[in-house]
């Protein structure tokens, strides 16, 4: 089991998601910003290795406006050596990497332009992982999208876009995650049947929207969609409900007993856990200690 956190390290004095306003775009500014972002990413990866946090989600903002029409600069060639160096470090330390495009990536939208922009964003993020030299175990994680008044049609529209419009290198990395409002684990399993995509499991979302599956059974159902030789083991997101907040809002800091109970309930099931908890690496370090106490790491 690998445990990690997404995108931002709050201990270090740098950010790998620096950006700027579209109105102030220039190639010089782009190059300087990406250079700073990748330098910070290197520091974050080193911190994570030093602290046993071997699962990390890269920010979508490594290359600002990468999928926007304004960006015609060949950043791929410019930063290929740096990205490969980062990828070599990741592989040499047996880290697991993912990316999670923002909510505007909706493959089943009835709006053709939204679908086009969504695919461009997935191509950009997949290119980052490709340039790092990471294999298909490094994943791109998206949600099912909208239901648009007819979820069955929306699911089939997703599958049609998947099969007819996505490049093979994106399909090799793409996963779908159950969400907290529309697409339950059961819906994601249908998408898996239609596309072959692995299902990323989110325990908090499952608590919000489910079809009565107990937690252990739900984890097992998601895990069975992963092919070890191609995908590696199940990736999942872990969080807990923030008290007194809207349903599905992530907790500020890990509740160690709850995490202990989740690991106990899923004893014997292999997974890598991404903590979607607001204090990031602080909770991840506590989670590693809990998992180690149970012999899971």
C-alpha cells in the first residue's frame, strides 16, 4: 500500500501550480512559470520520498493554459529533459502518480465544444505523464459527468466519446471515479463494462451515493476492475465527512480512528490511498503511521 495526498505541499515554501492571468500571457512568462513549477515539483517529490509518502497527485496547472488555444509554444520539447528527469526520480523510488483534471472535463456533455476542450485537457495531462516516461499505472482520473435528465443515455454518450474520440494513449490511463451526487459505484461499473476503464473508488462519495453495498464489498468491486499487469492495484480516494458541513465536504484533518477502522474493514484488500483531506501531508503522515501499525505498509 502507498499513501499520499494531492498537488500541494503545505510544509514547503513553493508551489507547483503557479499560474497567471490569460490577459498577461506570453511565451516568456509561460516558460518561467513552468520552470518554477517543475522545480517545486522536484522538491515535493523529494519531501514525499523522505517521509514515506509514495503516492502523489500532480497538479493540473504544471503548464498554465496548456490546453488553451492561446498556447502554441512547444513546451513539450522545451521541458522534455526536465520532465524525464522527474519521471526517472519517480520510477527509481517506486512512487505512484496520478492526475485529476478539473470539473470542466466532461466527456458526456451534449455540448460538442465542451467535449473537445475536455479531450484537449486529457491529452495535455497524459502528455505530462508520457514525457515523464511513466507507464499506464500512472492514471488520469475523471468523474462520469452529468446525467442531463437521462443518465442511461449520458453513460452511453460517455462510452461513445471514449471509443471514437479519445487517443489510445489517453484511454490507456483513463479511470472513472464514483462521485457524491450523480454517478454511484454501480454507474461507474457500467462505464467499466462499456469501456474497460478501471474504477477509482472514493469512500466518502460512496457514503453519499450508493446502492447499499457495504464498504468492503464496494472496495472489492472497484478493485476487480483493475488489471494488475496493466493498471497495478486499485487507486482510491479516502476522506471523511466534515462535521456540520454540506454532504460530501472533506474533513480538515484525518480522524485516525476512522481511518484505522476503514483499514481494518478492508484487511487483505490491496490498494493505494490518496487522502483528500485539507491539511494534505500532515494527515498523510498520520495515515502512514496508522497503516504501518496494522501491518498494511
